[in-house]
């Protein structure tokens, strides 16, 4: 019977069935390969959305901060990462990613970074991207679809403070660069937040890991000190809403840097990275490295204020800072080479 069957011609129906099965297999393979490796990422997904810069100076910083956070989550935390460029990927593209992630449930953690400019029109928070802006309602709809997934939102934008009350609830931490929707200047918060992730100084409990709470407190303290050192009015005050119960940064007082002094639950248990072992051969090299970070931040601030100061003063100051930066880098290299 088998021999007779082998010699029988294949019918049209059998051929169609085989083609159909092959087609389904290919579609399934392509679909699976288009998804980040969630199992390998321990069911942690990170979505980073970079908004419009408006001017090259803003755009450069926004893209760099996004890239650095992608490196942390992809390489150090082994996470599935979606890095979306709001200059090219419009609202339908972003909402499609939201839907795709929602279909990946269950997840242990979802991290959402908004890096760029935003505004509040009196009714809604709007994150500025090409085409129609991404609104707080659309973000809220996505987060609600995640169910019990632990969710961490870092809104490093102007006017972001309104999101603490709009999005804060159980199983969720909302970090905003501003206290309310009326702080509209481009914030420096994300610059310090990125620094915290790789800073041993931010690891205040000395457990070898940087928690979200530690990164927030570090950034909050550094922003406060930055404005005070320059004698300028502070235009940004960050907030942290934890589990819909604890709200840090709402009052005018200084938060300090001790995580144990704050009654947070999720933020103290969500970790970003372990601080690297940065060993310098001399104390002088270590001090110079700290000075280098300060100069780099002064350059960032200068670029942010380019349109507010005379052109000749801008380029003169930028040149002075770049020369100082080069001199420090050269000195560190000499000290580390043992010269």
C-alpha cells in the first residue's frame, strides 16, 4: 500500500494544503523574529521615545541620552528595547509598538522613557513628535492594557509634572523632570539621570546596584545644586510618584540623597545598573574626572541657551570650555599612563 501510495500522483488539493502549511510556517517565523527576545530579556521591555529637538543643540542631547539608556537596558540589563525616533516615527508607528508590547503579555517590567520637549494645552500633556503629538490619554490607554505589569515611566520633558497625577497608580512609578505643567523650560534632569546610572556616588546604600529611587534622588540633588552654584532661578523640580501612594518632590524642601528616608516601595526595588569599577591610579586623576563631568554639563547648558545669548559670546565660551575639556582629558591620560 505504501509503495502504491508513493507512486500515486499528487492531487491539486494535496498540493494546495502543503503550500498553505508552508505559508503559515513562514508567516509565523517572520512574526516571531520581528519581536524582541522577551524570554532572553527576563520579560523586561524598555521603550525609549525621543521627541523633536527643535534645534540641533537639543536634538544632539536628546539622541545621546536615548542612546545611553538603550545601551544600559540592552547590554547591562538584557532587556528587549524599542528605541523610537520621534523625528521619523510618527504616532501610528508608536501606537503600533504599544500594541505589539501589549500582545507580549505577561511581562514582569515595562520601562517607558520620554526624552524631548512637551507642552500642556490646558487639557492634555503632549509629547512633541513629527506630526500629531503623543498625548497623555494615549499613554494612559497603553499602560492600562498592561494589567498588573510593574511599570516605570521616566518623563524627562518640560511640563511633565502633570503626568504624576494622570498616570500614578498601584504597581507603577512615575518620574517627571518637572513639578507641574507650568515648568516649561527644557530640563537638565535626564543629563544627571544618565550620570546616576553609571555613578558609584549614586549608590548611596552601597549595595552595588543603582535603584530607580537612588537615580531620582541623585538627579534631583544635582539639579538643585547646579542652579544654586550659578545663582540662577531653578526652572525645574522633579517628582516621583510611587505606587500611587508616595509622592516625592512635591514640597519645597530638599529631598536629600538617603533612600532609606523615603517611604517608597517599587522605586527602591527597581534597578537600573550596577556602578562600574572605575579605578584611577591617582587621586588627582579622580578629581580631574569629576571636573570633566562638570565641564561637559556646562557645555550642554550652553548649547541649550544658544538662542538666548549673543552669537560671539556663545562661540567664545564654547571654545573655552572645549579647550579646558581637551586639557583635562590629556592630563588624565598622562596620569593613567604613569608619566
